[in-house]
C-alpha cells in the first residue's frame, strides 16, 4: 500500500449474529480516486461504507481512514474523523420540517460546540458558506423552503450540500440515486463527480446498477454475498471483461445469460443494417 | 394552569430524552426516566395540590406545581414514545458528520418531534384546564375555587355560569391547537372540525400574499442561470436574510403572541417566587406527617373494597365509552361518514362533550341521581366518549386509503369497506386508545370520588380534609399499584396485538 492511500481496509469481517455481512474484505483507495462499490442489495456494500465512517464496529480486521484506525476511535476523536468524511445517504435523511438552509448548516455541527436550534444560532460565516454550497448544487432559490417540499433529486442535492459543509476530504455515498428517477439520478451523479473533480475529493459510492457504475467510476470494487469478488479500473475494459463483471456481481445465471445475449446481439444487429 | 403546563412541558424534555430507548444514555437512566413518568402520572394532582397547599398555604403556586408535576408524566411518556418512532436517518446523518449526542438530539430529533410535542402539550393543557376545576376543591385559587364556593353555597346559577366560561375556554383551546398543529405540520387544514375551519379562514387571508412573495424569490435566482462570478457573492449575501413572506410574518406573529400569553399567564398568577426558596426548610416536617402509610380508623377491607369500586367505575366507564365512541368516532371520520353533514355534526358533538369538564358533569349528575357510583360512572363514560371518539376518528382518518379503494373497486358496500378495511387497519390504534382511556379513567375515578361519585376518592378527600395524611399516603400507594398494574397489562396487550 502506497503512502497516498486515504482508505486502507484489510481482513475486514463483520457478522450480525449468524449472518456474515462482510468476509475478509481488503482494498485500499488512493487520494482523489472515484470508486464504486458494486453489488446487489445484501452484498455488504452499505455495511462496508458504514465501517469507513465508524458507524459500525468490525467483528475483526482493520479499517484505516485518513491515517486513523477507525475502530479504535471514540468520542471526540471519532467525531473529528467523521467531520473530515462526508456521507450521503440513500434516503437523503434531511429533517423534513426544517428549512433547506438549516439542513445544510447542520453539516458543520462538528466544528461547533453544543447543540443548536434555529438558524440564528449558527455563525454568519457558516450560513454564507451553506448558501454558497446550495448555489453550487443549484438550489440557492430554495434556501428557505421546508426540506420536504422538494423533489427527491433536489433533496439529494441538499444532502450533498450538507456533506460539503464539512469540507470533507472523502465523500461516501450509499446508493445515492436508488430512490430517484433516471433523470434526477443523472443530475445527482454528475454533480457528485463534478464536485469531486473540482475539490480533488476521494469518493466511495455504492451502486447496484452495473451500467451506471461503468460509465461513472474510475474504479469498481465488486461485492457479492459479503466477499470482494472484483477490483478493477474501468478505463480500457473490453467486452469480455464487462461480461465478466456482470457475471461476478449479478446473482442468477439467467440474468447473466440475458445480459450476455444483449451485449453480443448489439454488434451483430448493426452489421445487418450495414 | 397555563404555567403548570409550561413547567411540565419544559421538564418533560430531559425526562423523555432519557426515557426513550433510542436516546437514553444507558439502561439505568431509561429505567429511571420511565419510573419518573409512571410515578408522576400515578399520583393524583389533587394529592399533590394537597401537599403543596400544606407547604405554601393557599395561592396559585400549589396549583401550578401540582398540575406541572402531574403533567410531566403524561407529556414525557408521549414525548418519549414519539422520539422512539422518529426516522433515524437525519440523526444518523448528523452523527456521520461528526455531531455530538446533544447536537444529534437538537438538530436531528427535536425538529422531528416538535409538532407531536406541541400537540401533546396543548392536549395536556386542555386536560389541565378541566383539572383545575377539581383543584379548587382542595383550596387552589382559580375559577375552580370560585365554582366550588358557588356549588357549596347552592348557588347553582353562578356555578353553571362559571362552568359555561370553562366550556368556552375549552373550545377556544381546541381551536388554538388545531391552528398551531396545522402551522407546524405545514399542512393545509382540510378538516371540517371547528378548529380546522378557523385555521382555514386565517390561512385564506394570507394565501394570496404567499403566492406573490413566492414568485418573486423564484424569479430572482433560478437553477438555470449560469453563475456569474461578479454577482454571486452579492446574491449570497442577499440570500442571507430570509425574505419576509406572508408565512414567515404569520409564524412570527403567532410565536410572539404565544410568548406574550405565557408571560401574561405568569404575571396573572402573581406567583410568590420567594416561597420557592423559603419552603425547602418546611419539607421535612411535612414529609413526616405523611409517613408511615396507615388506613386510620377504617379497616383494610373497606379500603380495598373502595379501591375495587373505583376500578369498577373506571372499567365500566371505559367499556361504555368504547361502545359509544366507536359509533360516534367512526361517523366522525372523513372516510367513514356517509356525508359531510354527518361528520361535521359528530365532530361538533365530540368537541361539545370534551368541552364539558367531567367534574361539572358529575356534580350535575349527583344533583340529579344522588350520591354514588352511578353518577361517577356515567360522568366518566360521557367524558370518555369525547376523548376516545376524537382519537378513534383521527386514527381512522389516518389509515391507508389504498385497501379501502381496492375494496370499493371490487364492489363492496360502504359497511363492508368499513368492516374489512378501515376497522381492520384501525384496530391496533383502537386497543391502544382504549387502554389509554382506562389508564386515565382510573385516576379520574379517584378524583370523582371527591365530589361524591363513589369509590376511593371519597376516603382520599376525607383523609385530606381531616389532616389524616398517613392515610393519604396509603391510598396513593394503592392507586400507584393499580396504575402500574394497568400499565403492565397495556404494555403486554400492545405487544400481543401488534
């Protein structure tokens, strides 16, 4: 493992009772990499992401993030690490009854002392920063609306703005577009990528759509039933490798055959037109 | 009365925090929190008032403290339940961003439970309004005291006049809760209840201005406008100040009005704050009066008989209320009532019933039927319909409309839809509300005894008036045991019928 890796996972095993969610997972992520954890639901990708932010404690193994051994941290030290790692959730997880702006400033809570209630209790500098991030995600005009009046895609963009409030070095995203329609998905995914490129962020994002992962990520880590079954860079992959990826990650063989057929049919179809 | 509720509302926040399973710092704390809620609920406010009257002599402070402490139990129980039912997401998001536990609570949990907290506090205020009548009987100042004098001097005209004032107050409270709830939940009040109607009227007046204000914000900075570096900082600085649109103006006006009313109520109560400091010295000597528990001149069998009678009254009243409120409550639900007129009249009936304090009802019934358990049971049953009917109607309106639609589409009649979809979905709520009423009734039955409704309350009043405080302790312990028992059964039943 090189000096520039910001995430180093080795021998990570997590069991919930008898179910093993992760088995001996190991990989590392370089600074600035955009990585997708690819797998079906139940493959362990959410659990893996949650370990990176200390939301879960491993049964065994090591999780190093930004040079810190996450499971050994607690209290103030854990919060300090979390404040350097942004997290975007599938269900957005905004407080529905608060305004958009107040939801965004809560991202900065780690840098403040004590509980805060109401916008007036946040310093002006943070409110300005929050407005800036809202502008970045294209929702400045919604700042004073209640969060639950926004559409799903807009809410997820607010959640991204909230994560940006932390000035994160790493951005984790757990199925950020699973509850969104294709168009909003597209918007959110390209927004995450743009922001990551601009700020040199390291991104680890879990997804279940192979095609989306292929077109979006620099690198794909495939998970299946708690095992890391794939770790590859996307650039320059041939057709055989793509089928291989589907094969490793998809569950049923029927599904795999269907995909294989589709991939082989397309070129032959275009030939007949010619 | 208002002061007492506010006191309870404030204290209940930390109590609920430690009592709720998902926020509690530890198991021991949770047990302590739950114990405080049960204990404060079990001790009748009359007894508390008695104690505080002893400590402070007459005045408003004993009443405020009695109502306050007694209300802590209910508010923090409901509040703790609400905390346990929140969406964990926002809270997890704040934890993931590195927020501390307290920050998680303030930013992730509190905003979610605030509407339910306000609703509970308003509801409790409603109950306390009626409760303050009975406190007059043990010498706490207020309308209740005036009324008890009126009835004691057999001046029924004056008494009923005061009762009417109380009724009007109750209806006003109902309207206020509706308006506040609608504003907090951000929903358009669509109900046909009295409160909803007033809320709608108020809303209509401001709606036009909201639309205009909304347009202005919408056009100033659109999503599609490309960010031009020169104007952006200015736009951000401009956005720092929240525009004063109609909604914000309305909310601010309401908030300041609420604050003014609270401050006003404290001033009106004319509290002797000094008493709060000087009384601590008196507590030991008064505590001695209450210990050990003793049945005094009565034998244990009489007392247990009286307790059984009280439980009997509560059970009978609950059963009676349940039967009537299923009918009235169903007809008051929007998705069950055959037409708007039925629903409106049923809702109006429920508000009217709730507006009549049970104690006043009991006193009137006693005048008619004479002393005894009959008057108490009917009074409680009647009052119960008001509360249970409303709860049932609300929870029926909240059931998912999908199954109802599906059955209607399959050609089911109105009554078939009701039985197979509405009632089936509403049953768990029905059971929960039934037990809640039983729980309330056991305590209420105690109090009704004081005005002559039969049961243990009669002995409680006797003991209190005869300065036989050891007996008061014994009776309170009996009530506590009963309430704990009912609480246990309710918890068990809820688990079984989930």
